[in-house]
C-alpha cells in the first residue's frame, strides 16, 4: 500500500512539474512549430530515469523509492503520447524537416541522456 500511495503522490508531483515547465517555453505559434517544452521534458526525464536506474543498480536507493520515483513521478512527467500527437500535427502541416529533427532529437539525444544518467547513477567505481 505504501508504494501505491507513493506512486499516486509522485504522479501528482510529476504532472505538476510537467505543467509548470510548459510555462518556461514560448507557446507554439502553430501546430507545425517545434515542441520545445515536450522535447525538454522527455529528454530531462530520460536523464533522470537513467540516474535513477543507475542508483537502483548499485542499491544506493531503496527499491520502493525507485519504483515510486520512476513509475509515479517520471511516468507522469514524461509523455510519449504528447510526442506522438505533436509529431502527427507537424506531419499534417507538412513540416517535414521539423518533424524529422524532432524524432532524431528525441530518440538519439534521449538515448544519450539516459546513458549519461545511467553512468552518473552507477557512479565511477562500478564494474
């Protein structure tokens, strides 16, 4: 029950963080505009999940905390559905170059951020 309540609270906080970060980026002028807020959120979430995974692998955090933070906070903070919805809008408006850049940035940089986070979370002296 402790984990379920933790996921509930962390999910609420992750959703609030996502909503608040949206205010830090200019609002899209059109559906073909580059979705900077979603890109930032998903990339920073990749980094944070990598760190959390690394910490969990070296048992630097309790298992329940990794589950609550990963599933609750980061699960509601990041959003694959918004990524896909914005990508479809960009394609419908024939913003092909922006759509390609969005996919490449999200995938390649996202994977890189997760790898960096994992290395940071695991620490230097891991084998």
